[in-house]
């Protein structure tokens, strides 16, 4: 347990969650010798946390195949996902190695019936509010059928997490016209447009539409989704750096900054990447949330809250029901998938 | 001639260029009845501009195939590219329909020997300075060989345009480890890493590295490149909107803004998308620059300057030489492309 900064950070994150949620219990998986004193030192932690000892920690740079091989059953990550599988836990949150976490989740939880490939969904702050974007890196080169499944799962996540009755779904593309894009996107667009799926499909969207909040759910394959997410993060950092230089430019700018400090504080809060921390593994029989490894207690608490919200909303059973219905409807539809160019 | 706003804007752009460059002559292609009075009204324009009459204007929403069919030889766009082909012009700049401009450029100018597919290169402002990114939308799903050609062309553009002796080249990917990414990126990475090409290959980069200026040339296929570019534009717009809201938040913020106005003006100038206007078509026997259709005179002037700079640097012959050498070296190399996984 711990991510880049060790269990001190994650336990502080747990404390932050317990400060506003009293109905949650935590199973801390890691080295008991390290965790027990930390828990004992805090009455609130003591009352809500159980410790599950694990000898081994998966290293941050281990390849997924390595993590799966050597002594995997003794690692904290394996035991944490196992607790989710057995029903002991309702959600697993980890700040560890993403590839290893995904590999163990697939082995232990298995894919949902009918889902071929997992997706990682992220929350994207927009001018309207927040959107769900998937996949941001689990399935490189998803095909049309997989993109359609991502649309169904992302829509269910948006409903569960944000309580939006009819979330709009857009396919990320290089243009909004039907002829634009690669084969997979065009095929998935045709299926979503023509199909009987109960999805509010809004058509193709472009990269600059994401931050405007044009749709509630942005669907894309993992390569371009990962690049979109990281490019947006990089651009935000870049502009933040420009802004700091600007406000230190001369004495007037420095004074102006002090005067407007309440505004800048609000802006910093709004752009705080910690408030969007947490990648959600979708398509598995269980909710696994990957926290950024380098985040702090506030960021880790956000990932925990995200996982708890989804568990309390019964997201997995919603997704399973929606996927099942979507596959049945596509099979029964008068417009078979093959005719729409899928495959 | 004219883009979204008509020839008034483009002619004002020409005037802006003539204000700091006296050694350039312009061939204005469009409706003589409209252009002649505008040119006659300005002595400087009159001295440096010739008009080439065209009856037809390619509409902004025409499909490339349509633009190539109906009366294409009478359109201003066709005639402008034809002037480049004949040597009458050294560079063609258009604010018109991108797809039609690319289609006509391919038909008239032809691809350079050995180049299969064109790329559109854009200039990306970074914390270090500026980078070249290609392809941002011409070749959806470029294969490994095409990505390697893009690397060679982008590197030559960076040397020609920015005078960088040894530009660094990175391949955009979802991680920096060799095992990351799709097949095309992995293959292209293997070729660039192992090959004898005189390119300063810096390995894989991620989306957030672009704005930090980690490399001088960012290579990617058109789908993800277009999404990266537009996502960055959208994020910049989004943060600009947050910033405006922030500075209007209360009287202190408003006063702070007024005090720091010199800084905000500098920031606005730094983030002005007009200063990065102009997509460069690469891989053709001639320099074609696509200006944003909706830009103003300042933005169009930047696209003109970009084209003139590349023409004066002899960029096309540099690219042709580099591509020729690169292909010969790859053929003669002890590590044949096939062994590196290319094809």
C-alpha cells in the first residue's frame, strides 16, 4: 500500500474521507508492522480500519507479466483485488503500478460477460461541469464493437456517479462529418447512430469539444484517449507556468496578484488535478480505482470518494444490466451489426 | 480567396506582411472585380501584388472529391496551387477548405519521390520555445514507414524554419517504455532507434511532454495528432474562460486585474492562437500552407510569414534531399527495415 509516497499519504487520505463519511470501513492491505502503529495512533482510523497483512509490494516499474508471476499471491495488490472478488470489499483503490493492477484485476475479477476488453475511465473537468472520458489507456486500438461497449459502460458510469438521467455520449474524432476518421470510429458511429440502444448519442466530437463539456461521456480508444488526457494536463501545467511568470513580471503584477488573491485561490482550486484523481477500470466484475501514484492525501481521498460513490450507486450491476441489454438489442435489432459495418 | 471572412481580411494580412518585408511579391488569386479595387486603394499593395482572376470559389463545405470534379480548373484554389507548380509562386497560402486544398495539392504537385502519404505540420508553442508537430490530420492511421518519413520531414522543417542545427525528434505514445503503444509506433520507434538516419531521436514522449518542449519535433499519425492539437486548443480556451471569470469575481479581483494589466496583456499575446496560425502540407513537391479559415488579418499574416520563411530557407529541396538520403541509408543499412519490424 502506498503509491510513490508510502502508506503515510494513503492513510491520511483515509482520514480525510472518514472526516465526512462515517459509514465506510476500510481494509488496509500492506505491511502490518508499518500499518498497525499508524492506525493505532488515530482513534478514528482504529474504529474504521482493518489491516490485511501482505509481505510483498509490487514495485512501480514491474512489468504486468512480472507482477503476475513472482509470488503474486503474497502481494498487497493481489490481496486487495482478491478482497473485492470475495465480496469482503465493495471497491478496491490502489496508488500502485497501473499495468500490474489491471493485469491482476483481469485475472481475479474476470471480464464482465460479453465484454472483450477493459477501459480506464477518467473524470474531465469542463466548462459545464465534469465529463467521463474512456478509454484513457487500457485498450490500445479498440475496434468498433469495443468502442460501442465503452459507450454503454461510460453512459452507465455517468448516470451512477453524477445522477444524470440521460447522459449524452460523443465519439472523439478528427471532424464531425460522417466521412471523417478511421474505420473503427466510423463503424462505431454508424452502430450508435442507427441502433436501438437507449443511448443519447450526440455524434462525433473533436478534441476542443471535450473541455467545453459538449457531451457527458467521451468515447475513444486508449491510444488517442491517453494522448488527449495527458495533452490537456500538459497544457494546463504550461498555462499555469505562464501565469506564474506573468504575476511576477513587475511590481504592478505582483500587487495585482495580491489584490486578486481570492480569485487566484479559487482558480487554483478549480484547476487542482487532485480533485479529478482516479482512473476507473471498467468492464470487470468489480470496481477498481487507480489513484495517481504521485498524489498526496487530498488526491488519494478523492480517488477513495470516487470509488465509494460508485459502489454505493451500485454501478457494477447497472453496467452489467446495460451491457446485457445492449448486446441483446443489437442481436435482435433489424439493423444487424454487420450491415452497419461492424465486426 | 478569402477564408470565412472574405478577401478583405486576407488583403489586410498581405499589408501587414508588406509592412515588414519589402522583398516579397504576391499573386492574389480570386475574383478580379472584387480584388482590383482593394489593391488599387493601397499604393503598397499595388506595387507588390498581381491579380490572377478566378471565376469559381471552392466552398468551405465541399467534399474534396466534389472540389476536384466540378469546374476545378476555374477555381481560385486550383489556380493558386497551379501557380506554385509552374514556378510562378514559391509558396501557396490558402484560408480555404482544407480537404479540397490537400486534394488539389496532391493532384497538381504530386508526392515527393519515395513519400507515400502527406502530413500536415503545425507549430506548437512550448515552455522552451516552439515545436513542430506532425501529422495533425492528413494521414489517419499512418504506418511505421510513414511515421519514419514524417520524422525525417519534420526534422528538416525544424532546421529550415527555426535554424536548429540538430532538432530532437520524439514519437508520441502512451508511455515512454519500449513495450508501450500500438504496433505502428513500436515499429517506427525501433527503426528510428536502430537506424543510421542522421536524426537526433529522443524516444517516445507522452502528451504532457509536448507543451514542456521536451523535443523539437513531435511525430504522430494524423488521428492522435489532430486530437492532441485540438485538445490543447480547447484546454487553453477553457482556462482562458476560467481566468476571465476569476478576474471578474469581485472588486478586488477587478482592481488586481487592472493593476496587473501589463502582465495579462503579455499573457494574452503569448497565448494568441493567431501567432501559431498555419498548417504546413509536407511530402508534396511544393510548400502549401493552410491558414485557419476563421482567422483575422494578423493570423493570416502569420501564415504568410510562415510560408515565406520556409520558401526562403529552401525547405523543399532540404526535405527532398533528406528523404532521398534516408531511404538510401535504410536500404543500405545492415539493419534492414524488415528486421526492425517495419513494413
